[in-house]
């Protein structure tokens, strides 16, 4: 599966927060200024990164959003400065905006975290297997798992062959055996 980019993540957040499939800046600006205040941050970041800042600023003119967005536009004159501030956790950008980027990073790094956890579980599993003299065969037959994937995981330290949940099942089984 292809990794979602930050703009794609913002589009999903906008759809979720606005309860709408529309990416119309005018419609979203009305919602952000009115019944959907949580939409403000995602809308601003989306407009900036999608090159629709001018359109957004025309649509929020005369609202309280205009002042907030104008301050951000002055602080981060180009999009690369804004992205750099998000990546580096710059204190000049409000926490509400950083939360969106942090959520995006958490989603994109989930697979790597799962693999790290699986490798840690593998080490613990192998340690208990040695103590209890358990074989790979016993594990995959008892749990009904694919022998190739289990051997690849346990012998070759390949966490891509099974999920974190399956690694946990193996560890729990080995402890209980």
C-alpha cells in the first residue's frame, strides 16, 4: 500500500472534520468560521500546501480567521518555511497546527514501530524457547501458522513476515507452554 502524503492526510482530516467530501475552499471556510472550528488548522495547512492561500484569504476576509491566517502567512512567508517549522517542531507555529503534522507522522511511522516491537518480542520469544526447549515446529502447529513465515521471523529476524499481533500470540504461547 502506498504511503499517504501530508496533503492527502489533510484531505482526509478535512473530510472527517467537515463531514463533507467537498474540498471547496469557500464552503470549507464558511464551515471553519462557523459550526466546525476544529477545521481551521487543517484547512489553512491544506490551502497553503495546495497553493490556494489567496483563495482562502479572500473567503475568510472579515472573519476572526482572517487575523489568525494573516499572522501565519507573515510568519511563514513561503511554504517550505512552514513545512520546515512543522518538521522541526518550531515554537512559532501554534500547537494545534503541529498536532496535525504529528498525527500524520504517527500514521506513517506505524509500520516501522510495529516491526521494532516484533523484533523485541522475537528476542524474548527465543530466550524463553531456549529455556523451555521448544521448537519452531511446535509453535506453528499449535497456533496454526504458516511455517515459512514463522521460520523466517524466528531464524532470520524478518518481522515483515507477520504482524505485531501474531508475534505477540507466539510470545504468549511460548510463555504458557
